[in-house]
């Protein structure tokens, strides 16, 4: 019996720690491939379809190429910060995945296995906090490069991420009103008990959160920090090789993280849809993890769809959008939800 | 906190300077305080080179000026030479020239649309408009065999008659393009982000535009209805019924709208020219070693980018003594500083895109 306990106590946490690194990485590979293929189809091209089945191994091949590339550090760069920046960006977005529940817990021989590493009563706060540490990586990267384009990219990024974090936090709080907890697992379980996903109760919260989430990840149409047509590649212009790959991977990991948050906060995480409809009970046959994957894939697809469709915002309009529209909307939404919660 | 003005070099290696243009910018945070275009990175000494080439040999070299509208350059040069010789061109050749040049205008405007949209971040439009442009390049390929640097004009006419296959392809493109262009317009015209990026951006007044000597769609977007095709007709343009699209704000959005309207007008002209294509010769015989009596001439046409003119001075030999080119991009680029000053840094890219410059034509 002790052998089995040892197995569960050592092996399972070990596997989970490996999974928290491997899972975002796998998603990043799938996402990079999907992005290139889907954007290609939107634009009437084929996209990468040579390496592996339908080109699925193209991101791996790209990563291999970057791995063997020369690592250039500009002579005038601040070496310490220059090297720290990609690490910071990468670590912050991977670390946040510790708190993301991927599915419901299940038991093997009386031993409960949970599909998350850490369950914290302030999980939501921690995830938001960790994901915004990434902006330090962007600032350091832009500043340490000692070059003008990265600096301007970094400046834009700071303003953008700081501004969009306000509506992001405000709308996340409305969910906390309903769930009475900042624990991400509890939030999902609350949606199970309520038999309704919070996204349908709080459509305004969801919309503002999702828009802010796109801006937070510096994606089109809010991809100003790395606006190709003006700033070349923005804050990572001077990076090459694996350090560039770190920024690249972190951006995609961040997208997966934000999509996961949207799914957990507003669309029931791993819960199957239509819990009340008897005729659709067969939907419960799929494991929770599959439902979670399907849902985040939908939001990741939205990212790509938007990128293939819309032009890029200009900086002043972007800031106007958040301060004149999203923040007042988020505050109003917050007050209404609070009043509703108090009165009902 | 006060920001220090910093000098920023855009280009010559930069994703959106349309070739090898260098912009010296002074930016105060994001606001442009001063801007100076630095040109000459693509200088090939064209005008000097022409002095050592015969009149006929110069034609393919003009392809490389505005390489997105090779046929228009061909036509401007060929018309100038013919004017100098006093050569009369058969009606059929004139009509075929009009068809080719208007198709070239379509190709040029579609390429511009793609670059412009890409500059403001709508990257799919680039692929869509290039796919549409492909239809026209296919026609050129079927007609003369080249797609980009089309050597499609001769002194005295056009190299080939239009055969049924080419006419069929042109009719096919005429039928397909309006729908395709409408699809692209659906993506952009009412798009809020597109309007934010273009409306009121890079505006120039009518008087300034005239003072700068702007021509082409950039001028017509400021409310000046000046189109050489209509006002000083050449190559039988007086036979065709078309409108000169004009807008009045002079901003990036108006330049976009003017060009989109011009695309429709060009389709109209091509359709009329095809329907009324007269019989006759497509080329008059000119002597192989072409000696032109001494004299000088200047002739302009309405190229896709604006007024394209050639000044040719002949000294009686088979080579010109001097050729000078009035390139629309060169003149239009001068107004970039006026349009960009006080605007945001990101708008410079959009404004530059809206001017539709080609460095091959500027640097010569």
C-alpha cells in the first residue's frame, strides 16, 4: 500500500508539473499551426502543409530552426535585462497555468486526481497578476534593446496593458459576485450548481472581458506594440534565435491563458453544455477535459478570425476605446450587477 | 513628464516604405514633428542611360520606372515620340492602347489597395486584391507574355492585334471584377477601424494640393476635377464616356474612395473600347533605325499614379539628346511632410500608402 501511496504522492505531482509545461506548449504548437492554416484559408492560400500531416509539424520545424540560429545581443544592449526579458515573459505565462483547472477531478483506486496543480482561494487574482507580470518582460525587452523601434513598442505596450487591465479586473469581479469565490475551481462548480453559465447571466461582462483580453494579449486588432507596418516587430525587433521564440511562444501561451479564463469564468470550464436538456444527456459522455478543449479552441479560433478580418487600431483610438467606452461600461456593469445581487 | 523629441529613421529597410525609401522622422512620443523623405536608393541613372539608347530600345526600359504600371510608362513615352515624329496612329491601335492602359490602371489600383490596407493592418485585403490583380496580369501574359514589366507598346501602335482568346479573357475579367471589388469594399468601407485610420487623416487642402503640384487621385480627392484623359484627350479618350471621380476632403479615405471609383470607371472604358473596337491595322510600319528630325516635345498622360510626362529632345540621330521624365510619384511624395506633420507616427504609414508611390519612378 505504501508503494501505491508513494506512486500517487510523487509520480502524479511530477506528471502534473510536466503537464503544466507541456500542455501550454502543445497548445502553442497547435495554435501556431492553426493560425497559419486558418489565416491562409481566409486569404485564399494554402498555408504550411508539407511538414507532417497537413503541416502540423511546421511549428516544430520552425522552433528547431530558431534553436540553431545565432543568438545576437546588440552591443549597446543592457545584457542582464535583455536576457531576463524573454524568461520573464515565458515564466509568467506558464506559471499562470498552474491555477487553470483543465477538467473535473476523478479517482483512481480511492486516490483523487485533480486536473490542476494549485487550487487557491484567490486563484483568479493570482492568474491575472501573473499574466500581467509579463508586461515587465516587454518593458525590459524594449528598454534593454537600446533601440528606438523596440522602445516605442514597449511604451505602447505598457500603456495598452495597464489600461486594459482595469476593465478586465472589473468584469472578472462581477463573476466573483455570483460565485462568491475567487477560486477558479469553485467558480466552475458554482456554474454547475447554478445550472447556468455566467456568460449568459453577464453578457456585458463577458464582452468587455473578451475585448480586453484580446488587447491584453496584444493581438489584432490591438496588436500595436508589434505593429508590423510601423514598428517592424515592436518590442522584440532586436531579438533573434531562441529568445525571439520565447516571446513568440509566450504570446501564444498568453492567448491560450486568456481563452481559458474566458471559458472558466463565463462558459463553465469543463462542464458539458445543456445540463438541463434530457435529450442532450449524451453530451455528458465526453470527459470534462474535452469540453474544455472544445470551448477554448472556439475562442482561439475567434482570435484568428478577427486577425484575418480587421485592420489595426491606431494608438489614440485604442486608448480612447478603453477609457471612454470599456472602463465606463465595466463600471456601470459592475454597479448594476452589484445592485441586482444586493436587491434580489 | 515631457518626452524628448527623438529622431527616427524609417527605412530604407522597413516593412512599409514601399521599396527603398528612407524617412527621417522627428517624433515627440508618437506625434510627428518633422519628416523628410530621403530618396535615391533605387537610382539607376535612367535618364542618362536613355541618351545612349535608340528610341526603340528605350521602350522596355520605361517598364522599370513605375513597375506596377509598365504599360502606362510605355504609352507616355511612345506618345511623346510619335508626337515628335508627327506620326498618325490607326484607330484600332489607339483603342487597344486604351484597353491595355486601363487594365494596367486596374492592376495598379488593385496593388495599391492591397498595400494600403496592409499598411493599416487589414492584411487579408492584400491577398484578395492581389488575387483580383492576377486576372489582369494573366491577360497581359496572354497578350505579350510578360506580367509585370509588360513591354506592350511600340512606336506606331501595339505589338499584336487582340485575338479572340485575349478578348475573351478581358470580358471574363470585366464580368468578374465588379463583384470581387464590391466584396473588398464590404470589408473596408464601413469598417469603424478603417474609418478611424483613414477619415480626416493626412488631409491636404485644395490650394495646397495645387501649390504642391499634386496630380492623379491624390489631387482629385481634394476636389479638383482634373484628369488629362478628359481634359487633354490623347489616344482617342475623347471617344469614351466616363466620369472623373472627385472627393472633397483630401484625406486618406477620400483617396481610397476616388481610386475605388476610378476602378469602376476604368472597367467602363474597357467595356466601351471592346464593344466599339474598330477594324484596321494595329501597327504602322516605322523604319527600323528610327531617325527623328531635330526638335523637342513634351507629352503627358494620366497614369494610375498621376500625370506622367516625357520631355524628349531630338538632335536628328537615332538616339535622343535628352529625355526628362515628369514622374507623378516624385511630385506627390513631396507633400508627405505637409500631410503627416502633427499626425501620429502610425498615420505616416497610412498616408504614405495612400499616396501610391513607386520608388522605381521616383529614383529613376
